[in-house]
């Protein structure tokens, strides 16, 4: 199954206006998004534990997960991340 994630191809469409990626266009992108959201939900549960150490750990975890998600999404977006003005690429 891992070889399917390593296969070349685009997972996300570029945004039509602005900078970044839009919705996923491949199942790998949807899987990545679902895993990211599940991990963030787990971090929220960790933060709700009530201890300050848990809240700090949850914040660090969310920041790391977001950075990883953005890096993978940027590399797997059709045409890469750049500013777009609404024209067709």
C-alpha cells in the first residue's frame, strides 16, 4: 500500500485565486486530509485533558502536523504553489 503513496502524480488541485492548494483530486489527497484531521482531533482531545503539559504538547503536535501537511500538499499540487489570479493554467 505504501508504494501507492509514493507513486508520482498530483493529489491536490491548485487554488484558482490566491496561493496554495484547493481540494484533493486523488484518493491519496483525501487520505492525507483525513489522517491530518484525525490527528488534529486527537491533539484536541489531548489538550482537553486539562493539564498544561498536555495543552503545550497538543499545540506543538498541531504545529508539526500542519507543517508536514503543508509540505506534502505543496509538493503534490498540480503546478505547485504560486499566486494565481483566476486564469487557466
